[in-house]
């Protein structure tokens, strides 16, 4: 499997799923995970809308480091398809809001309508956020109980997707 194959595999998982699990932590390092409806912009940028008083939003104001998982929960057990990522996230301001509104919400979400700038800026309680992944991994594409074709019988079946 080539680096292009891994990138295409990651992209297929990202494109096929509407939610990512966002991992944040408070200043003391206490973790929190939240599912968020997201829209990708390329392979390493992810947008979502959240209330400013949501716990994950408050965490991001203090500590921008995040982890993320996008996974297909419809596959049979032991047929996992997932993208893992780490990076940084923040609330968007200024022209970044306009750029985000071009991507979020994604057009393939059922019953999702576009937002206006007024709906995602003060005094509204909602904001747009962007996470930029510095590292991206996929679960090694393989059949259950089979070794990963990329690294054999490794205990961790994640494979780094090189940046393009």
C-alpha cells in the first residue's frame, strides 16, 4: 500500500462520516471527549459549530491541543475503519469565519442548512471552530485476524498518513 493509497483510504473515511470524536483537556489535564458534526476542508482541517459554553469549547479557550477520531460505526465487529488525528483547534474570528462558512456545514448532511455570519458571531452563543491535524493515522486496512500488510503483526494497527 502506497502513501497515496493511505491518504485515499483516510479521505474515504473522512468523507463517509458526519461526526468526529473531539478530545480536549482542561488546564489540569482532565480529558473530555465530545462528538461533533463536522465538515472537512482537505485532509487535515475540520470545522464544527459549538456553543461557547460547551465544555470542549471552554477547554479549547484554555488549551488548544486536541485529539480526534473519525470512525465508521456501521461496520461489523473487528472490521474497524478509523482515522485518528492530533493537532490544535480554536474558535474562529474575522475572515476565518467566512472561510469556514464556505465549508460548514457540509452539503451532504441530511437536513442541514447553511449558517449566516450573524448566527456564529457575538452576540450569538454559537461559534465555528477549526482543528488542524498535525499528524493523521488510519487503522491499517486489513481483514480481521490478519496481519497488517504494512507492518506485520504490530500491536498497534495505526499507520501514519504522511502529509502531502
